[in-house]
C-alpha cells in the first residue's frame, strides 16, 4: 500500500469544513454534503493507514460504548474494530445485565455510562417511531450532562441502525459505489434499483431502503424504489428523496414491478423489509402489550410476504440490467448489507438466487469492508477538532501498528 | 482544566503513607484513615489528569477482571472506565458462560483467571453472610497463588458491593461531600440522615446504609440512621459506627422517625434496603433450596414494605432540613447511589418525590461521576509501589490522551 | 526475574525455521517439530518478559476474536490474556447475539468479523466430526478473503479445543513437562499414563486424550492409553500415536487396566471423556434433530459411566507409580487440564481422590499457567514474519509494562 495516496485525501478533508465536531451522527439527511464527503475521505485515509501498517491510535484510553437493541454481527464487529483501531476500549451496554428502567431514566443511564466515554453507538431498529427517538434522547442527555459539567467531554451518539436510517451502512455503500465507478463524480445519471425482495423472515427494518433512497438521490443517481403494494417506506422519506433528486439533478421514481426497476439499472439493491403499515401496527400493539395480536400480525405478515416469492433477484431479472456497466461486468452491480437470504442456501426461497449471489459474493464483502472505517471516521470527526491535522500527525510519525 | 491543581494533590498523596500496596480493598473499616485519604487524593489527581487530556495509562497491558453476581450498570461501566483509563483490558467473568463449581473450586477459579490480571472487582451483594466471605476467599486464593509462584503478581481484589460494604460508592460519596462542603475538614459537626425509604422492590442490599454509617462517623459527621421497626442493619456495624463517632468527635444515633432524621440535616440519604432479619432468613432458605418458602418470604417482605409507603423523601420532609446548608441551597443536599425509585416516574410510590429528585438530579450525577476515579485510585494504590511517583511521571510527560 | 535468560531463548527461536507465518494452528500433528519448538520457546520468552515487567505489545490495535461454542473459563481468560499482552482487543463472537445461519454462511461470517482481526480462536468440541471441520472452513474462508483483497491481512485461526485436538492445552502440558524434568531432552523413555477416569458428567470431549497421545509420543515418551472397554478414542489418532512412537523411539501401548497404566509411570493424566461410539451416535442424532433419543443416549451413557466408578486416581493407584520421579516427589507427577472432578469436593465420586488432588493442586496451577503464553506465542508466530526479531526489539527497548 502506497502511502503517497494518503496525503491528497487528507488535503481534501482539510478543505471540507466538516461541521461534525462535538455532534452526533444520526441521519444522513441532517448533515450537509461536506460532512458526508468528510466521512468518506477520513474513512479512506484511515483504511490506507491501516493497510500500510501505520498506527491509527487517536486515543490512548477511553470507552466506545455500544448498545445493541437488536441482534448484530457485522455492525458489532465493525464498531469494535473502529474502537480498537482508534485506541478505545469497546464496552457493550447489555440491557439484560443491567436494570434499565423505562421513561425518565434513559437520560440517567446515558450519563452514567459516559463519564469516560467518547462515543455511544446504538442499534434500535425494531419499532417504527422508537429507534431514532431513543437515540435523540440519549444525545440530549449527554449534551445536558456535558453542559452541566457532569461529563468531562461530550460523547458522540452514532446511529448503528434506527427505524429511519442506517448511515454506517449507506455511507459504506456510497464508498463502495465511489470505488466501483471511480469517483463520486461518476455517479450522476446512473440508475440504482432499490427494490424489495422476498424473505421468509418477518419484521426486517426499513432503514436500509430509506437510507439508500435519501442518500443516493443527493449524489445525482437515478433512484428507483420498487416494492409490492403495501410495502411502502415512511412517506416523508420518499418525499425527501424526491426533493434530493430535484436538487442534485438525479431522479426518484417508484414502481410496483421488480422488472421495471431492474431494466437498464447499473446497480441493483434487492432487500427485504417489512411493510410500513404493519410496522406501525406492530409498535402500537407492542406498546399496548398485546402479545396475542402481535402473534396474529406476524402470521398475517408472513402470509402476505409469501404472495411475493417472485420478488427474487435471479438471472432472468439480471438479464434486464445494463450490460455495459463499468469494470467489465456483463450485468448490474449487486449490493446487499448481508446476510442475504439466498434461495437454496440458507432458505428455500429468498431475496436472491444462489448463482447470482455467488457471482457477486466477493463484491458484497468489499461493500461490507468499508464499514469499520466509516464508523472510525465518524468518531474521528465528531471527537477531534482538527481531524486532518490528526491524520497528518499519524502519517508523519508512521508508528508501525504491528511489529515484525 | 488547570494542571497547577494536580501537583499539590500528588504531594499530599506522597505524605499519606498509604498501606494498600499488594493488598485488597474490601471494607473501608479495615483500612487506616491514611488509606482512605490516599484513595481520595489519587482519585482527584486522576480526574484532573483526565480532564486535562493527559494520559493516565499506568499499564500497557494486563487484565482487569470483573465478576458481577448481581446486575449492574453504573458500577460495571465505572470499573470498565477505570480499567481503560489505566490501560488495562476489562474482562468479565460471566459465570453463566463458565462452569464454575461451588465450594473448593473458588480458589482454583481465582487463580485460573489471574495469570496476567492486575485487579479482580467483585459484586456479590445478594445474600447476607455470603458476599464478603466470597471476596475474602478469592483474595486468599490469589495470595496463595502468588506466594507459591503460580501468579507473576498478586491481583488486588476490590469490593464492588458486598453484603457488608460498598466502598467504591461510599468513597465516591465522601469525595462528593468534600467537594460540596469545600474540604474534609468542613464535615465534622454536620448532620447526615441515612434513612430507609420505601421501594416497591425486594431484597435490596444493606451495604450502602452500612457503608455510610461506618464511614461518615469517621469524619466527624453527626450520623443519624433512620428506619421502620425491623429494618435494622447488621448490629456489629451499628456498634462500629458508634465507636467511630466516639473516636472522631462526631455522633451516631438511631431513630424510627424519618422526620426526626431529616430535622436540621445538611445531607439526606434516603434509600431502600431489605430488613436484616429477612435477609438472614433468605440466606438460610436459599442454602436449603427452599424455593417455595423463598417465594412466601418475598411476598411477606413486600407486604411489610407496603406498610411504610410514607417513608418517601418529599417536600414536607425536605422543609424540615437545614435551610442554611452551603452553596446556596435552601434545603439539605440529597444523595443517592442511583437508580432511585422516583414516585410517578419509574414507580407509583417510591423513595423520593419527583420534584425533590428533579431539584437534585444533576447533583446525584456529580455524586456518581467520581466512581470511575475512585476505582482507578484503588487499582493504582494496590498495584503500584510508588503511586505518587507514577502520577508525577504522568504529569511530567503530559502525553495527550486524545490527539487533535 | 533475570532478563539474561531471555536472549538464549530468542537465539534458539531464531534458528528454529518455524513455518507458521500466515498459517493457522489447528492440530499439532500437522506441524513440523520445529514449529512446536518455536511455540515453546516463544512462550517461554514471552513469560520471562512479562515477569520482568517488560512490555510485550506487538500490536497497538486490532482484534483477537474468540468463538466459544462450549463453556470455558480457563481458555477464555487465557485467550483474553494473550490478546491483552500483545496489545490486541479481545472480542467475543457470541452466536446467541448474532444471527448466524448455518451452512454456506460460515465463510461469510468468517470474513465479516475479520476486517481488522489478527487471530480467531475457536472452541468447538461438542460433536465428533464437527469441530475441526468448522475451524478448517473458517480458515479457508479468511484465506480466500485475503487472497481476494477483502481482508487487509490474513487472521490466524487457532484451535482452542476441537473434537480432535486441544493444542493450546497439550503444548502448555509439554512446557510443564519440560520444566518438571528440566528439558525436552529429558523426556524420552519416561512413562506417561493417559487414562480415562470416572466423572458423573456426560459428553466430555476426547481431544485432550487424543492430543496427549499424539504429542507426547513425538517426544520419545512411553505413552500408555488406558480406558474401560468402549471408551476408545478416534482410531486414526491411535494409529498416529503408534507411528509417532516408532519414529521417536518412544512407545505407545493400550490397556484396559488403570493399575497397569499407573505401574511405574512418572506422569499420570487421569481424565474423563465420552466413548467415541457414543459421541458418533450423538452427532448423528443431533443432525437428525432427535431430541428424545439424545436424552436416552445421555441416560445410557451415564449408566455406562457409573459402572466404572473404580477408575479414580487415588492413593492405592498412586502407590504403584514411579517413586523416583524427579524433584523429590515420592510418586508420579499428576496432570489435569482443570477443573477436575474431585471426589467429595465437587462431586460424590470423581476422577481423583481429594487427598491426591490436594498434594498436586499447585502443580496443576503451574501446568495451567503456561496457556496464555502458549496462545500468545501462536499469535506471534502466525502473525509476525520475524518473531525472534520482534522479541529482541521488545527486550532491547525494555519499556516497563507497569509504571511505578
């Protein structure tokens, strides 16, 4: 790995005027474009430093707290990796091992875990209307704690997937697209199909679809959102995607045909999610403690799903895509946050046919590879006043990360 | 944060003649006053260093093992924070993931987890007569292991709450009182009311009440212990509190009236605990495996509790307290280890009224804030032969903890 | 601890021509003798450095991932200790907190947890025919990931106990024998009895017995494997032990008499395991999801076990052993990976009588003590191209691990 590639990245970061210092990263659409560019540049620089065996330790101690309210492998390890590469100690807040009450005490817990904490990463994606609210509540609590002198510094709250957005995934996706097509400037005018796909499971979050349509429209792409009737995402976020497209010169369209979405697409992103209305009902039933009705809702939802087993990314659909996509592909680039439900591999019928997935498998690993660096970049930018200076110092010193 | 404040603290620590090196910290009353002063001074110095962004890494590797036999958020994160700030790797001994047998093998497990371990923090507060015994057994085992050459060094055992004492809490409380009133010398003659309060929960440990009455009497305070009939604490510890008061010129009195305790108090500490006799019965039933009788005991105990819902810290009681307490308060300082049972917030009737708690909420956060540094100070003093020298070195070097 | 002992170890390591760089450590019999010597030498050097308070940090960040598919205390803490001493962040892959699918996706998970990972330690010992297969699958997956540019470097997979071998235990045992008898050269011709012993538990892995008979035969020992009829180990591994003995000039014999095994032995290793055939049936039933038959099999197996309660290491048996064994023992050295089932201590009838265990208790702690350094040595040798150079650098710098 040539370290000569790193200085230009840092110089561009320097000129980014990022506004993330002492802030949180909860929703991409709350951040100006300069912040998104800064995250991508810092992530690339950190990845180059790591691959060149140069120490990336920005901290010599301090906690990186994670709070997973849903299961996670990839994001858990990405967060722990980001913590380690920056020199922080990862510490998981396992709510089953702590007696965390509801209501008023979120703000208390937020402060109690933050005395020596630099970042709090939260996954809370199970219930519409809940996840983002919880993250914002934690952020407000540590803001107050710092203002009142309780906390020596103000930990950043980072969204590791909420009911609304999944920024560490979608920015890793954006970095993947940048690398796939050569630059961010190469994205405008390219068609990306964000489509629903069948999965035998229930209650998958909507955040990836919402995150992709709102983010990629900012970069001039022609974004198509496809799903069967009833599988809408949050309406306000569709409107936001349309607005972004208008501003960037891209487009945002909707269809109920997977074929239409795939037609001439250069990128396809077939992924299951739960219907918005079901998710909304679910939250209401959950709040009311209606266990029996929740079970019925699940049955109903799975039955609904089963009527759309034809929403599978397979050869027939891929043959409709743009065969001139860059880098010698004879079909569109396939994206997925993983794990995918692969027909005949880990389920009888799923989001993608085995042969299609296999052709793109290593590409999905590359897509995933960026996530630790994206998270580390978010920590660097929210916690360090002069991130470009910090990266320059690391590069100048070039302390080997591994001896021998 | 001005680093000029740090050297005087270190100088005073230097002159403390602390005797903690290669020892444990299990019960405050086992330690001479010089050790307690040393813990407070080292904690303050560490907090100043942290707030001044100066590296506090005393170790470059090694384990800090925690063993929580009861749920914990605050103490878990305080311990992990203390480990991180000193450069140790926190590692939790989760007994559900390990097959730890009872009896003889405690001493074996203690050694097996200690080959590269600097400190073992233990919470074991559920059963009277058990927690302290377990900690002492672990301490004896690592003492033997070190003497016999099995362990390269002798890890310190630190009590993170036992059936008897909760020293990391009460020393953080003492530091809070020191800061509240300006100095330890300002404490003698001030009245502190350690009183029982109603809570809808069952089986809360007695250790905070026991720790407060035995510790604050050593610093010349006028300590009042208040509780309904039957909610006694361990009799020997009441006697010890009386003896401490006699030695220090303070006082130790008892009452069954919350009003009387609050009358003219400058500090109130209303907190629920289980009656001593019930806790003793509970241990006996548990050892006998009497699940049904344990359930009955719990019912009985909760019914007993419910007869004392009037033991709530509210405006009426606070109005009885000393209105001239320092720092411009118009009522006594309120203390609690958190989380508190707050009426109409996280329960229907609890230890404290919502408006009283809200007035003192940030003060309780400040009280909690000291705990990571108290634990770190205990590790420093038990593991380093010349702790003042170590702190001086850290200050002289002033390596930034966080870059940029 | 005199650091003068360290340079000769490093010099011998230098001349070892170890072939572990960028490899895994799964089975001792796959590694040439030079690799085994290298592991022992590096472990000794690391232990000396640690005991001399010299920093052993080879990495300044990066993950050490553990994946325990069976309960563990000793190995879990040994792995975490090894990670910490080298500067890595230990991160456990808890499959209950992640949605890990079966089949095809092992290779995916392996990559997803490895982006910044130096080592993956796996315990998978519950099912014959499964554990080693799983580890090999993980190793192949990260090999592919690295080859394809997904992973910046190739994490080593280390076997923390499989259905076949338990190399971190048996190499720690070998180091213990080396220290007990003075050198590896002192081992040829000494008799070691690897014998089954009664335990009230069910389904214990065969890996220690298999690991010991295949490893100690390579070092010229006279290995006797003893067990009741039906408690065979994997036949291929018995054949391998015989072949090793032939090559080294040692011997490998079998007996169904514990007495015969103990006769004149200098080392006895009495330890329970499940019969090979039962374990094979168990895997088949498990794959078939036959919960009821599994329960029956367990009952049957425990009843079988109970017919062999006389297979207990007690005074009578110890009196048959070699009374001239070195270091002033009046009986054979006793070994056990711990925890042992000790009669009248943690069970009514077990592997060893309480008085025999007590005489050897501290020796078993010393045996266990080596494991963290063995694991650290495996990481060093698999991850660093010039491990001897790395150790020399650490010694030359002699940065104190702990201040003060």
